[in-house]
C-alpha cells in the first residue's frame, strides 16, 4: 500500500475532534513537520493539548490498522500536498474541498490533465433510457473521456459498464470504504473497473455507524462526482416533488443525482442533460432534466439528433478551459 508520511500525518490530524476539511485547507499545504502540526492543532482543539507522543502513538496505530484492514483491497491513500493528490475542478468553499482519499487503481485518472465526464442518473431507468445512455457514453469514450460515476444501480452502473464495453476507463466514487463496497451486488463490477485500468476512490476508511451517517456519505460522494469532472451529464432523474407531481403516493422518487447537479451548479462545473421532448415530456423519470433546463439557461441539452455534435463540443470546451487554466463560468449557453 502506497502512502507518504504527509498523508499519514494528515490522517492523524483529522482524527482530532473539531478538525475538519476547512481547518486542513486553511492550515496545511503538505509536508509540515509533526511539531508544526501539533502546534497548529493545539491552537484549535479544546481541552488538554496534544503532545508529540500522543500524535505519534495515534499515527502508528492508524498505520498498523490500515495495513491490516486494506492489505488486499487498497493500493494506497493520498492527501493534500502529496504529488499525486488530485486537484479538484470548480470553485468550492474550504469545508467541501477533498483533503484525503483512499484508492485502488489508477489515481492519476482524477488529474486535471485528464478529460473526465461524470454520467449519473436514477436507479431504475427503462430500457430506452439505457440504450440512449450507452450511446452517449460510447461517444465520450471514443472522444478520449474518462467516465466518472458512483457505482450505484441504474444509470451509474450503466455508465461504468458501457465505458468498459467501449474499451475506455472509468472511475467509481464510493460512499463506503474499499473493503466494503456499496452496493455489495456491484462488487464484481468494481473489481472489473480496476482490472481494466480504472479507479475506485473514497474518502472513507471505516464503515458507517448509522443510516444518517450513510446518507451524509452519499451526499459527500455526490459532491465529489461534481468536483472531479469537467462536465457532469444527467441521464434521467426524478425531481424532489415527482411523487406529488404525478400522484404516485407511498414512494420516494427523488434521486441523489439532484444533489450532484446542485453541487455542479454551485461549483460552476458545466452541466448537461439528456432529453428529447417528443419521447420524454410525459415521463416522470425526466422531471429533474426538465426542471433544470427550464429554470437555468446554462444547461446543455443532449438529444438523439445532436448527441455526437454535443459530445464534441463538451470535449473541446473542456480542453479550452484546461489550456486557459483559470476559473471559468459555465460556457454552455
């Protein structure tokens, strides 16, 4: 398992109560000495100050447990300041910036030099939606993109599988630790992603302790789907009020894709939706797609007629933004 002393120090510092991502981003750049980290911690933590002995004991304990727990399922972990720690896209507040990642596979796929497209959607797409999604993903792969998604059932799984079927690379961002892949039924897909040169990545080294904690992790996973892509593509999704809108009572039709698209808007990550009016106008599975392009004019619409042209435009504009290397607004008007 690969890791640096810096990554181990950051992992240890994160274990102290009251130390979160915002503190990390504000105080650390990577490579700080243990003594400096302890000094900074003691300016923040409440109660008795920590000591070098305590810090080193915690660090050793973490290292021992990680080596035992992740012996076969994790290639390494990386942190803020490491040479291979991926830079996120978009504009984001410090508390939402990633500072630590566990990974299996090719961590360089998250590099800003790579063209990453997140393809997401609902859990139960129909066969027509799947067919159209596969065509779009195949075109992105043929144009040199890496497909990013969340390994969930439905649209996420379809995007990963099509990327593999098209001999491309794909990244799965997980809400779970690498030794307990979620969902469990997609464990074989996760292994195939790595075998074919892709990447599994997560912020978590331990299992969740409650449903509420798992829900939070899914939300945090959704933010990474936005932060590690150049454009995020919504295939199909219910809206927050779809059950009420269509009189489908007793069911929760909302999907996590809504959160990921919301994060992308907040971070100024370009967004696109798949939508054909003649096919999808009366389909509840496209409620969120409709809401987004009706309310926000900066959304790109991918249809069955224009998908090839739009994929080319998305890939070209992604390259232009990278070459300029300055924060950019959403360019799709």
